[in-house]
C-alpha cells in the first residue's frame, strides 16, 4: 500500500485536488504495475510560510513529496514516477519544477496495513485487494 504524501504551501480548489489525486493514483498504478484500491494519497495544504525549500524564492510555492512504496521497483520505474509526479505538480497544482522535492522510502509489504491485514511484497501486476 503506497502512501503518497504531497504537501503544498498554497490553497487549491476542490476540482483541482480531485484531478490531481486521480492523476497520482492512475499514474502510480500504471508505472508501478499494481492495482489502485490499496493506494493511499494525501494532499496537504499548508500556509505559505509553513514550508521551506532552500532553492525556492520567498514568493514561490513549494511542494514537498514523501512517497512510501513497497520494495522491488526498478530504478527506471522510480525515476519515471518522480518525473511524472513533478510534471503533474507543475501542470495541475501550478508549482515550479525547481520548487519541488521528493523523498522515497521503500518498505517490505508487511509494513503496510489495511483492515484485511498487511500486504505482501510487491510483484509485477499485483492488485492486493482484488485477490
């Protein structure tokens, strides 16, 4: 169960949030070769002065992303996901590419829990909640 957290220092309309979350879920499923029912996403709107990225100018909006994913994905998958999400943050949320920062943490499946129990390690084209 990936937990994909996006924190921004601006307010966006509900429709923009919905479009962004839909994009994040769809692209994760496509790139990481998994289903969507186990994906968790948060889009957190913080106040303008609540986030800091050293390279951003004072007037710039910032997006800090933390992607908790299961181990097993290739470097190519991760790099494609990073570029895809940075592009989406830019196009949908209006935040400059240079004002974004991503951290990725890899976990074994057993570290992700739903009411049904923990997930297994990732395998190509899995769909944990459809089994």
